[in-house]
């Protein structure tokens, strides 16, 4: 992921529009996102082509205000890099400050990813070609909640459709020995690739307090799983003193750029890459290069994208970390019901796509 290969792409924008999307999810909340569309002339000047990105801000009110106000004027002639510089000086929340400051990064990524899609389409090329990298088949895991009270029923339903499906799960204090046994009997503990402890969320519906008994249970019961975002308190820190345990730890919520990686309590072996957290493509590329130089393994993370954003995450994984336990399963896996015809891992990219994300269905 070399930003310099992308920075000089030409970008011509004549029109900006947004579209609000809404859908129920497996986590018992209504997800709202906004698709951002940037349109400009085709390479021959005889038509119009559109690039799209997705703002994955979590607060519905922020999307409602965007639908009312629209975005600032973004029309003009740019390079991709000069467009990114302009975004850095704009307030992309003209209807009022977002609920959380990190949402400014989320919206900026939505706009920058639309600009990247448009720039690639106007150049009649795709991300892999610009980076001189292949788009490889993308391995993915299915992220799912287990209900309240938690059971292994949804895992069984998904495995009935996709017999070798692997999972990312979110342990909670309700996970007792009986549930762990049920998971083992249903799919086997080795099928659980990631356990997200969600120890770095504050003031959200998914906060999970640090629980040394829960941490010890999942560390021992799922010895092959990557452990994401533990909260290192006086009670839980001793569980991570062993270098072999530390080598299983991944970080997600705290990571917005290289400085955050350098501030971690130890150099990580794993990182969950969510582009919206970085805001800019330049920061994302810088962080991926940092990881590559230090052999830090990466995998993609999703945020219940409803539109083109999910396919763009799959594209980034295809060029950067296709074999990781990518938490970017196709959108159908986020539906409350377990549908027939779910795609199996790995996802095969289209070979004739242009733009950013069109090699995958999302």
C-alpha cells in the first residue's frame, strides 16, 4: 500500500450527493450509514462516471443531519493528494458536531474512499493495478453475537449452511463453562479465530468491563484464537505477562495511525485494520507500511457496512492481507436470519473490475 502510487491520480468532480441507508442487524440494532457519491466526466469527456464511499458513523442523528445539510462544496479539479489536503481543512459535519470526535475520521474516510473510487474509474483502472499488486482471494470469518442469554444456536445454523465457516465472537461475562463446551461441541474451539473482548469502548452499547475470570476462561479454552482489545487492568494484566499470550493479542479500537501503534504496551503481533478509524488513505497506507516493516500481521475489520464500504474493505484485504482472519464477511452474514446461499470463504475477486471495490459484491 504505497500512497505515492495513488497521490498523483487525477480527480475531476462535478457533483456531490448522499443517500441514507438503513437495515436491521444481528446485533439487535438498526444500522444507518450514508453512501457518498462523487461524479465527474468520463475519460473521453462524453459522459459521467461516479465514485462511491460509505460513511459508517454510528449515530443515526449524524446521518439524518447530513441528509438535511449535504456536504460542503467539493467540486473542482484535483490530484487525489490535493483533494485529501482540502478535506483536512473542511468541516464535514456542517449540521453540528458529531457525537464522538472519531466520527470525523469515519466521514472523511467515506469521502476519501469515494474520491479514490472516482479517480480510479476516471483513469480506467483499479487499486491492484495502481499498486502493482494482485487482488487475491479473501479469507473471512463470520462475526456474530450469541444472543441473550448466549447459546451456540446461531453458530449451528451458520455451520449448517457453510460447514467449514470460521468465526469472530464477542465474549461477555455471561460466557460460562457450559457455553464454552457448547461452542466446542458445535463448531470446535479451533473454528473461533478471533475473540473480541471490547475492552477499549466507553459509553457504547457494546462496552464489556474487564473481567479477569472471563479473560482467563477464553484464553485457556480457545488456545488458538487471536485475542482482540483486552483492557489491561491491575487484575487482568498478569494474564498477559507470558510472551506467548501477548503474541495472540490484537488491537482495534485504539488504532487510528502509527502513533497509536507505537503507544501500545508492547509491539503487537496483530492489528485489526478498520480504514474509517484512520480517516485518510495516507494514514492508512503509512500504518500498513509500518506493520509490513515489522512483520505485524493484519486483518480487515468491518462496521456493519450497508453499501459499497464492505466491498472496499474486501478489496483492501485482497491487496494487503488476504489470508488473515478478516472480519469482513459478505453483508448477508449481518442479517438477523440465517439465509440460504451464503457465500463461502475465500471470496474470489472479479478480474475485470475498475474503481475501488467493484471486484467484490460486498
